[in-house]
């Protein structure tokens, strides 16, 4: 009598004996390495670009700040002489003062207006795409062209601004030719030229806010300002804080408007730190002084960014707790 041996079957998977996945084959490993190699290859291109056009110039500027550097000649180490000379420059204090005032005015004027425009665009029901293009249009204009347009607009003689004021029988202004109004006029130019991108970022953040929160606020009797304060601002807080940091960094480096429109005048009323760096490098041929100023600006912005991020992170942690 012959007996057939029972064919052994794998035991079904249980919680005590789960089925283990087979180890990856060599082909799968090779494919994964190839994908990682491609990713690192694409990343390498970006790293090379950053190294050549961002990191190397920054490191080179730090080195030149401690040298007497003239193109075509061997550099000489002078220690902190460049910093000492720059600190005793009569324009040094005016440049920092104008830059800080410009940044403060840009926050007061140019930070609230984009947020308000984003709120208005978010409430529109018709022609949204048209108004988005209109708001973003100044960003697409080259900065120098934009500055030249505003230079003609501010012309105290035949400029459009004073022509409109004359037509309305209102007193005219010197605009960029007056020491008291020049810096404010430049803030208006910078706000108009750059607020389009900020408005679109705010608009994207507003559209991500759940509509149920507004409906609940309306049921609780909240008016428009209360809904903005208790719903919109908290929900877009991270975007607001990051854009504030980026705006402060950008306005501290203002250059195009003073260079094209006022040339630093009148009476050094619009000389900024970056414009003074330009004068040291290309008018005085003092690259050591220019790099010393650049290092000062870099250190200030780096310190401010670190403190700002630390404070906002601590505030976010306390709110989460």
C-alpha cells in the first residue's frame, strides 16, 4: 500500500508569525541607487550654481574686507583698517539712518497694503483673473524701467503727479527733489513695484483657510473686522511672519530706486547702505571699504534673522502648548 506524502503548504500568516517581505533583489537595489544618483546629480547642479554665484562671492567679500584690494594688483592685508575708515566716513551714519527709516516706512506702508488687497481680491466673485494680472503687472516690469517711469512721474516741473495736483487746484510738491519727501517717495515706488508677488502669496494663504471657520464666526455674530482678527490673521500667521522677515531683508538692501531716481540726494537724504557700497566700489575704487560695509550689513541681517526666527518659533511653541 503506497501512501502519498502530504504536500507541505506555508502556514498562514498570523499576528504571532507575520509574513516577512523577501529581501530586495540586486536589480531593485541597483535601480534604487540609480534613482538616488540621478537625484544627487540634479542637486549637484544647484549646489554648483549656489557655490559659484552666492557662497564664493560672500566668502570672497569677507576676505577682501581685511585687504587693500585693487583689481590687477596683489592684495595686501590691512586688518581692520577698512572697517575703521568706513566707520569714520561722514556718509556712514546717514546711510544707516536712511536705510533704517526706509525699512520702517516700508513696513508701515508696504506691508499692510498687500494684505488688504489680498483680502479684497479674495472676496471678489467676478473678474478675479483680470485683477490678479493688474496687481501683478508691476512685478513684470524691469526695476530700472519702473524707476525711470516714477522719476518722470515725480518730476516737479512737467511730472504727472504735479500736473494732477495743479488740475485739482492743490499745492504741488518737490517729491524726490525735497529732503523731507524724497525717502517717502522712494518707499511708494518700491511698494508699487514689489507688492504684486506678496499679494498673490497672501491670496494663496487666504484661499487655504477653511470656510467653516468663517461660517462659525458669522453664526457667533462676528463682524468683518472681527473675522479678520480672529480667523484670517491666526490662520495666515506663519505666512505673515515669513513675508515680514523677507521684506525687512529686502528693504534693508534697497539700491535701485536711490540709484536711478535720486542718486543719493538731495543732501544725502536717500543714500542707503547698498548705495554707499556702490560708491566705495565703483566711484572711489575702494573695494576693501565696500566689502567691509557688506560684511557689516551681512552680520546685521544674519543676527536679526536669527533673533527673529528664534522669537517667532518660541511664540509658536507657546501657542501650540
